[in-house]
C-alpha cells in the first residue's frame, strides 16, 4: 500500500513491537467505555487460570462450556494450530505491522500470521448473512487524532484462552492513537456479547 498522505489524520503505519503488559487505561479512554464494563489485565503473555475470567461474568451456558475446558485440550493437533479471533489475538505477546492508505488500513499480526482490513472509506458493515471470520468485518472513522474501529461478523473464538468463548454475534469497538511522542501505539478494546457474558469487557493495549 502507498503510505498515507492525509495530513488531517495521524499516520499509524509501521512495525509495532509486542504489547506492554499491565498498563493502566487512561481516564479519557475509560470514559468512552459503556456502562457495566470490566477491564481485563491479561495483555501480553500472562493468561488467566482455569475458572478466572478477569471479572467477566459468563452466562450459565457459557460457564457450563468453560467448565469443561482443560489446559491439555490446547495441545491437541486440532487446537494447537487453530488461529484465534481478533479479540484475543490483538493482545497476544507478538508484534504487528500497519499499512495505512486513503480509505483502508491493513493490520498484519505476527500471531498466527493473520491479516485484518479496516475500511475507512465510509462504507457500512456487510449484510447480516455474510460469512463470519476470525478477523471480522471492520469499519473505521476518525475522531480527531483517534481511529475508532467497529467490528462485527466475528467467528466464534476465545476471549481469555481458558474455555470462555464469545459467540459469532460479539460486537467489538476499538480506539487507536499514537502516544504524544509518537513512539507507542495505544488502543482500547471494548466488546459486548450478551449470549456469553452478562457484562462487557475491555482491554488497554500499548505497543
């Protein structure tokens, strides 16, 4: 892609290192979260143990499914190379690269070598019956210096990598911005999925 030459918006292009662990979400990003939201603290290599979901409250059906999970399940051939969805993939301990052009931003995650397209050309979401994928359908717009990304059409995948999965009707909203010195990329991640969690979840990620 050609490098973005739009002077109205920050250029997020570049190679961003693995996420920094346990960084507190700034107050202005917290203020953008919807009510009844808990902020998870598992960014990076850290993961919650079995039965712990960072304050997320699973529905009865989701908890019954999660209770069946065992760590050794992840080491089966069917699971060990299965790509995760963007909600978990994004905070994993791996770098990513961003290419930004007019109307489109491409994120290439090293984690499972997945590629994500964020359309910023004003289009809406895909029809409801369009296929769901691990990266979903993402549309973005700018609010000042912050890129706001709305994602749906996400295929069922893990939230916390310990048995708690989201459904294929989860809704994800992210806000990306550069740090004042331009050396870090910050993002808040908010998601809602009434089918599997009774509250909402969020993460703050810094690359």
